[in-house]
C-alpha cells in the first residue's frame, strides 16, 4: 500500500510531511509543515483542535478540553500515518495547557491511553499564558522515531499508574519527561523554596535516569527549563548547579518563564535529550565569545544525528545589545539570524532544521502573524515543523517579545 502523503525533499534527506487529506485546515496557508522527518526522526508541529468552520467562515476550536484533546489526537494520528509511523513510534509529548482548563486536565490521561496504549513515552505538561488561538485549551506536540523503543526507569514504582515513563530510548537517543526536584520530609515529598536547591534535586533525578540508560551528563545535548514566575529572581543562582552537573560540557539550553507549573510549589521543570556514543561537537561562534562564552550553555551541540540550538531572541551576541525595539518582526529577524549564524558556524544550513518553537511574550501576540514573513525569508518554501505558544515573559529584558529554539537532524 503506498504511503498516503506527498513527501518532498527539503535538504538532502529531510522529508516534509503534509498529509494529502487533512480535513481540518488548508495546509498551504502556513509557514510550517505538519511534520518534518530525517533519518527516522520525526518532529510533529504542535496541534490544537483548530478546524475551518464553513458556516462561520473562519477557523475555530470547539468544545471543552476533552473534546479538543480528542480532535488533536485524531490530527496527530493522520500526520503519523502520513510519515509511515504510528503512536507506537512516539518518544516524547509536550502538552501546553491554558490555565482555565486545568480542572479537567487529569482526565486527558484516558484519551492519551486510548491512542498511545501501553507504548512508553516521555511527557511534559506545562501551563502557558495562552495559546495562539484564543478558543484553544490545549496544544500537543510530539516527536516520533523509527526503531526499537525501550522504556527507561531507574525503578520508581509511581510510574506504573501514569501514561508516561521517566524516559525512552531509541537508537541511542534518550528522551526524558519533565522533572521537578523534591526531597522526602516526614515521609512526604517536599519542594524546597530555594530555587537552586530544587534544581539541584532535579538534576539528581536526571542523573539517575541517564545512568539507567547507560548515559551521563556529557551525553546531554539539550535542556529545556520551564520556570515558574515565583522563582524568576532566584533563577540566576541555578547556573552554579549546572556547572556542578555538566562540568564544562554544556548542552544547548532554553529557559522559558511559564504561567505556572502543574505542581504549584515547583520552581523549575526540566526536560533533557541525550545521545549515547558518537562524537560530541560544540558549536561556538567566535565573535560571540565575549558575551556568550560565560554562559552555562553552548550555542549549538551536535551528537549523533541531532543538532540542538539554544533559544535565540532579539539579542545580538556580538554587541550584547537587543535589536528591534518593540517590533516583534525585527526581533524575530535577529533570532533567526542568530540561528542561521550557529548553523553556518557548524557547517550546516537552515535546510537541516526540522523543528522550531517560537515562544511569544503576551505583548508580542498582536503582530505575531507577521513573523511568518521572516520564516519565509530563512526557509524559502520548504518549512520545518513548528509550535508557537505565548509564555509568561521572555527571560532577559522587558522589551524582548520572542524567543526561538530550533533542532536539526544532520
């Protein structure tokens, strides 16, 4: 049976996955594809329940959180099938939840179970400022891989009742769930109110998960920190914790202030991707060293097939100045210029990028649609998959409106 999609070559090997039949939306209108695959690694775009309503003449999301979650999983099933995969290939999911939908969120587990069955996945759920579609309650993004999937669990019983595991491994790539650090006090989980201590406990958990997979800190290529507003002032203190854990082998990193974490006393939730074996290549941009060299992250890290890029904003790292004033288009131009510079320094091109996440501050939402023109400039007419969400703020300076993180498969 032929595969039901028109797969187009992007770079040498990247296949743009846009299903031939996608009844919900006109896919030609967007500056991203539904999924991008290279070498058996598929990044799917974040999906909401958005669909075109001919009676209203516009795109809408209907129903409550559970109705919307069912539509999202139907859409993701179509994209997976178009790539010749299924839910058994999913290695990681991220749920972006509107705060108003939190009371129903636990019930989405039954829908996950219906589609994912017993296949192990890493998972993170975070609460965002809002989704790009004002009537959306949830957006879900996924990564899938061809190959044999192994669950990674250091022996923690509590995961038996959950719809996810601490991590999964396929072909030496380890994808983790999001973790929050706690300690046991009087038989209860206690979350210290010192952010650095909480993050230290989180890295203790991550260290155990990596060890269970036969990996170590030097194998981590990406960290993503979701930061609660209550810990923003203390967050800079976590740099020493990262130095203690990684030594000098820093991954690519992105730090995102979110509306809140699902656990109210949590300060920073961290998910990581690690690659076992292969040569580790750290991409450093010479003219950025003065402003970037002291950070606890590298601009880009390649190991195996994965090249992870640290989150980029309107900062010109050569000068240390922000660019673009309060203009989100000018700011995103700088962010993508930074990403292109990192790719170039590593000997790669923008055609190698399979996925971007655009994190938008609330006061950048009004003109966010115009960022599509910047994507056209950097990607031509062959787009990677993408997710866009509104977060609490950009970590840095008040005028910053957007941060972009990217991943390439090379």
